[in-house]
C-alpha cells in the first residue's frame, strides 16, 4: 500500500528541491559580467517606490513554448533567463524609442547593455508576473539588431486611435495577447500613450481583449451540450464546464482539504452575468482574467456562447508561483482534449463530486449558475 504523505510534508519536500535549485543558480553570480550581448523579445515594467522601472529581459523563456515542461525546469529557465536590468523611466526617457522598438518586434532582437554593477541573484515569485532572477542597474542600452514589426501593427500604431480601437484591430488580425501586452506596457497604445506596469498591462490586456470578443460571442448560437474539459499542469488542475444557455461566467479557486493554504473556507468565487462585470475580480485577480480569455477564445473559434464554470484546484506542490501565464495556457490546452459529455447538469454534478479533491457540494451552494431553473431541466433528471 502506498505510504500517505501529509500536506505539510509535500510542501517541505518541494521547498527542499527548490532551495537546492536556487543555490545552483545563485552560484552563477561569480561568472557575471558588466556587459551583455544577447537576444530579447520581452519587456518587464515594474511599479516600485521610486516610480516605474523597466528592463529588457534576456533569455529564451516563452510561456507558449514552456507548456508541458517540468515544474523545476520552468523555474530554472525563468530564474536564469529572465534577467531585468532596470532604470528609472523618469530619468531615462531618451531610451523610449529603443524600448518601444523592442516591444513592437515579433521576433527576438539583438541587444547590448552595459551595467553599473554585476548582476545579483534574488528570486522573487509572483502570482501574476514571471519570477525575476538576476538584477542590476543599467547604464547603456543599444538595439543592434533589426526589430521585425508586422505591417499591420505599424499601420494600427500610426493611426490616432483609442486603446480599445487599436485592440479591436489586433483581434481582427489575430495577434496574441502576449505580444499585445508588451506593446501596452511599453506605452505604444492609445492616444495618450504612457508606460504601464507589466502587472497592470497583463490583466488589462486580458480583460479588454475578452470584452471585445464577447461583443461577437453574445450574438452566437447557444451551446446545447453538457461538457467538461479537463487539464492539469504545474500542480494546477482545471475543470471547465460548459452548459447550455447564453454567456455567463463563474470561476472557483480551491485548495485541497487539509492544505495549510486553504484558509477558513478552502475556496473563493467570482461571477459575471451575460452583460459582463464592472468591478475588479479582487478574490482571484489576474488568474480570473487569464482563465476567462482562454475560454472566450475557444468560444469565438467555435462560434458559440455558453454558460461556463471553471474550477481551479491548486495543489500543495505549487509552492513557487510562476505567473498567470500558466493559468492561461492550462485552460487553453484543456480545449485541445476531447471533452466528457453528459446528459444533464445533474450528471455533471455527480462527476465533479466524485472527481474533485475539494468539497464540490460546499461550492455549488455558492454558484450563480448551477441549479438555475430552466425549462429544459425538466426533460431530464432535475438538479
């Protein structure tokens, strides 16, 4: 019989593995130099006590290409490759053009920087941003390669359009939200262009793109099936439930019973009606918007609308948050799998009660969607 391991023991084991990894990476400080030449296509803008700071991020980490890698490998790649070299935007606006050229490029760009001091390691994890590894003060930045900017992007950015109008054009041309977020953060969008912290731009981009696509989705035919899509990655498991009806969206985040992170109730809950939401999703923050945009992209592709409930189980082993990209990719890849199909909402409830580690019965009492009385319920078993 397999030995049972407690929640605390699982967490301690994971911390031990990551502590050893961190020490290996920190040892690379000894080989750091004051000048670096590499390729980059990412930017990070951080809101600090001293104002906004920005850093080109060297390395090959790409969230869309990192899906499926082992947890430790992802953390290692982020810590080694994601190296922001920051300077205060208020004092260095002369570099604005170079920064924006980097943000517009759809391909990695050759970049050369000089540093005030050798990079120092300090891994800071975050539920929204990617972990930050080595850091140092920047004294010089030169773009020595040629940024590759799609003609559609040049065309849109040359027009005097509001941010929402620009985003509508980008949706039309099917540019992904990672690319759009970089441009948003680098102050390229809208009439009153200004730099925006990456934390804000990630969530704002997910939210605004979703609202644009929902305008189209609300006109689509209603889904008529009872479906569940599932996926697990990086100790996060998602159950995406599609029910017949017009667009509504509900999301739960849960921790297994007995987890030290579970709090008093073990879950939180967010909801929006057919018409959307006007308040920020405070309980789930960027995770709510990252999950929702993947759902909406799927419905747009299928030319349907549906009532949707997303259940996210976060297991103890997820001890180093790697950013909301994993939520976005987790849900996106759930739709790559064949869904489980049921005959009624009642059958879906039975399946979730059996399959989830969390207390589903407790959560469904909070639901705004499950248990809605619809005429079609009475043609099968009532729920």
